[in-house]
């Protein structure tokens, strides 16, 4: 091989290597520097001060609390009826009980019975909220129930 040819080969080799180095560096750069993904994979930081809402917490805030404050009766009734579908799959008894509470809540909404609505919120929260937060808070919500 001539000296000129050898130089060409070296150049091609170095060029190739740096292309590989850049390609493998690219995905690492896509991860934000402050991300702790990997250290705690699959475990979202949520619900504490400065963190985003946890899945059910966010759902409640958006679909129940906000709709109760500013939405229509129809929308609130519809959303309340969905709560039992959000019970953790590991607790089939909860889904049953949540259905009863939600049904009562829907009736109260339809009757315009504010105290009745609030009593439904409270009865579920008093009985289930602490345990839910302890055991299931980070659980992603199940997919929405199919529309009838
Ligand atoms: C059948 C059960 C059930 C009913 C009925 C229910 N909730 Fe909830 N709610 C929960 C659970 C469980 C949580 C805890 C989720 C979490 O914080 O991770 C929760 C959390 C919330 C939160 C989040 C609070 C926070 O920490 O940010 C709000 C707001 C809320 N509910 C409002 C309501 C209102 C208003 C009603 C009634 C109109 C209602 N809920 C009815 C089960 C229920």
C-alpha cells in the first residue's frame, strides 16, 4: 500500500469511528441531565410538593373537583360513574364498593343534592383514600372503560 493510500485508510477509519461515537452518544444526550430515570425506573415522582399529581389524584382534580366547581351536572354524573373503573385491579371488592358509592353520588347530582354529593365524596375518601395512597398511589390508571 502506498503511503498516500495508507493515509486515506486512516482517515476513513477515524471518520467511521467518530461517526459511531456520535451515534452512540446521541441517545444519552436525549435524557435530561436532572433525570433520575434508571436509578428508579418505572417509579414516577408524584404527589409531593413541587411534583406533578399522581395518576388518580390528577384525574380527581381535573374530572371531579374542577367539573364539580365549573362543569355541568351531566358531566359530573358521567365522571362520577367512571370512578369504579379506576379501582385497583388487585382489589375487586373495592370496585364493588366504589360502584355503590358512585351510584349514590350520581343520584345526588341528579337530585341537585349538594350535601348528598359531598357525603359521597367523603364516604369514599374516609374509607379508601389513605390506603389507596399508601399502596397504589403511583399505579397508572387503567384504560378508560369502553363507551356503551
Ligand atoms: C369511590 C371513591 C371515590 C369517590 C366517590 C370520590 N373520590 Fe376523590 N379520591 C378517591 C381516592 C382513592 C383518592 C386518592 C388519590 C390520590 O391522591 O392518589 C381521591 C382523591 C381526590 C382528590 C385529590 C386530592 C389531592 O390530594 O390533590 C380530589 C380533589 C378528590 N378526590 C375530589 C373528589 C370529590 C370532589 C368527590 C365527590 C364529588 C370525590 N373525590 C369522590 C376516591 C374517591
